C-alpha cells in the first residue's frame, strides 16, 4: 500500500518520448510482472494511435515508489487534440515537460506549457534522447528557459529541476549530461517526489469531485473519470450529480456509487474509498457528462466547469446517398450517424455538433483536419458509411470586420526544399517569420498562415519534399479575412454512367489529366475519376470498351500502358475536393463524388448559387 500521492502529467511536442517514458516507468517500478508480455507504447492502445505513431487520447496509469503512488497522465502532442491536454491538466498537480535534446522546444511544447502555466502547475524539465548523435542539450536548455520567459512565467516556475534522460533505455540523471550505463529512473522518480506537490484538498470536507473524461464498458455502461478535490468518495454511498443546468436551490440528481475504481499500473481496480487528490473511475451514472461535479448528497456544491479552446474548422457528415450505398457498411441510416456523433461529443469536449437544414446531415466542428480525419477513420472502421464535405474555417466578427483563424507552423525540411516550401506558402498568404539551420543538412522554417491556407498544405508538402518534411502547427489567434485563396489547379473528370472501368477508356483519359481509378473498379454517374489538366470540368465515359471488329493492326493491339493512378487517402481526398463535391467513405472504399450526381441537377444548383 501507499501513504503518499502525486499526480503528474507528461506533456511534450509530438514524438519527443512521452509514451516511451511511461513504458520505462511502468517497467522500472515493477508494474509489469516478470512473466507478463509487454508491448511497446502500452499507453497508445487505440489502433489509429499505433498506426499513426501519435497519442490521440489522454490516458492514466500509476506506479508505486517509496510508499508513494504516482498517477501518470499521458497526453497527446498534437494541437488538434488540445481538448484532451486541457482535461488532463485539471487532474494533476505538476508536469513533466519532455524536450528532445536535438530538436529543442517546438510549437506544441509552447502550447502545452502555456496551458500548464495558466493553471499554475510546477514543471520538471526532462531533456530526452541525450544519446542522439546530434544532441545539443545545453543549447536546448537555454531555449527552454527562453520559452518560459516568453510565456511570462513567474520566477518560481522558471526555477525548475532538470533531468537528462534516455527514456528508451530507462536511464536518467539530475542535471545535464549522459546518464551512466547502469543508471535507472530513480533520479527522475525522486525529483517527482521532491518537486511535485502532494494534492491539496481536505479529506474531512464534503465530497467534491470533477468529471474530466468519459469511457464506456460493455458490462457497466458509461464510466465517469476524474479527480476527487475534497472529501472522501465511498463505494455504496449516495452522491449528487451536478450537471451543467444545475442551479443553487434546485434538487440535484442523486445516485448510489455502485462501483468505484482507481488506477493501478495500466489497469483499473475496484476500491472501497478514494480520498481528496485521488483519480477515480465510477459507474452508475448514465446521465454524466464531462465537466459535471459529483458531490455530497447532503451539501452539494458544484466545482467550476472545464473550458476548452473553441473549434476552428467545420465540415458536414451525411448519410451515404451514392448508388453504391449499403454495399460495404453495417450502419447506414441517419439515426446510426447521429447517435454515433452524439456519443463522440460526450467524450470529446473539443468537438461540437450542429444540426443543418437536412435531417440526414450534421455539421461537425473541431480543432483541425487531423482531429476530424481521425474521427471519420474511426467511424469507417466501426462499419459506418458516410459522406463528408470539404472543411471550412469558422469565422467571427470583430468591430464589424470578418476575422478568420490564424495558424503558426514549424516545418523541418532538407535544405534543398526550403525554396519550394516558401514558394508553396506564398499563394496561401503564408508569411515566414523565422528561418534557421536545424540538424546538419536541414532547415527549420517558422511561418504564420490563415487556417484556410493550410487545408491541403500537408499533402502538398509531403509530395514536394518526397516525404522528408516534418510539419507541426497550432492555433495562433485570429487575423482579418484575407480574401480568396487558390485551391487545386485542375477540374474534375466526372463519370457519366455506372459500370466497370476499362483500361481502354482510361488509356484515352490519361492523356487529359491524372486518374484516381484503375481498370476493374466500379464507377457511377457523378463519381470523380480523375483531375483534368485544365481548370474546367470534364464529363467522361470511363467504362467504354473497345469495339470488336475483324480489323487487326499490330500497333492498336499492343497492351495498354497506364500510368499509376493517384490513390486518395482520407486526408488527401478531404483536402482535394471543392465545395460542390463530397468524399464517400465506406469500410472498404474512399471515393470522390459530386454533391449532385446528375448533370442537370448540377446546372440547377450552379444557377441557384450564382
């Protein structure tokens, strides 16, 4: 058992080693039994997290060290999942700020540190990957100090402890340097006990606990996750649930705590009681939502609700209406779609839902393209069929003028592509604010650009730099609307009938643009099969077969040679489409289509819009 408690969050830029460090801490403290098979990045349990190599959901685990239970909360590094970071920080009393010894603090380091400082959380700075050949630990530490100063941190925040680490090997030391070959994580764990304060809160006061996350169990139903701020939470006791609409003087919803769980290692274990400062998981509240307070039934007092940054992008999610609807998926109706989206916003405070004129279409607003793409991909894997529109930015009015969201980006590219990247930013109204040398042979470009300009920029960047660039971006405020921005250069090649695509038809079409399809695939009227070389749209026959006759010529009968088509991923399809187009998403296919499949309907819609 334990007598002391510490709650700490691991925050960092993408790929600086948070999840790897949690793995090392779990191993070092004997959380995994000797016979237990351990998977790398155990906290990234979601399929998409493992495939994309990023953390999407904030998760908690715990270790026991020197009679102290240390709750570790692993947070995402992408700005798109900032809602997860903000919720995680309300559960802890301090942070471990991980910084790569070669890359130094990057945009997301600034973002998560800013959130932690606004909550007055003390930090321990961990300079990770000091064994890299290009490590520059001293310079990086200076950059971290500069970052604290730029964020106007108080003196007591700047007086942080520094740990050097090789998280992958579980070695750390206090101060700057290379941890010894036989070093372990005890110096980091001792520093956590010394520098992160024990949770405040009076265990003898009436119960107050804040719900910061939700989960679901097949057996227990909806689970509320959060932190006890005051008092003691006991299994079997009656408590009050204070929802958003709760007002003083009205009777709150009362429930019995049928099941109470705490974190132990990476598992949840049943407990009889949890005291002020503990993290909890409770069942038996089907109505609970993020931000609610679980309070004493006799003297219920609500805690301040969670607030998160507002969404900056929105897109529509609709029922699949293509001629191929229902061939792949299990969930096809508007009821399925709306229920799934409502389930998403229960556990994801940074996504907002709005109804539209159509009962079959919902508007979904989020932090960025990546967050929305992760949601669509998750639904697709669950068996949903849907069609989604091109993302558009959410604007606001300031003193009668239209303002749009601004993004700050940092792009790490090989030196030979610096010119190409700056040229790509110029028509998108992007402005380079800093250019410096990074690793040998690479440069780091810092820029500001309207969020609209960065829709589609990531895939263009990867194509231009042959996949060698790294791009990180985060919301940087608002700027005056900067007018129309360029989109794709070519028009759509639109199929004029349903059928099987033939090599003979594609052989003629490839001379007029780039194809998205291959022979043997099926197409339907209104489906986009390619991008024409010219800016105007083309209606084409992609299923035409070669006429059979008795005349044979050697040159005509050579095998057709087709260039490799551009196969759209979910992200590239969403970026490529125009306002009058949709992406059809099914468990087995991603297709681009016109909003109106029939040419006459398209003409009517065009006339109406103009």
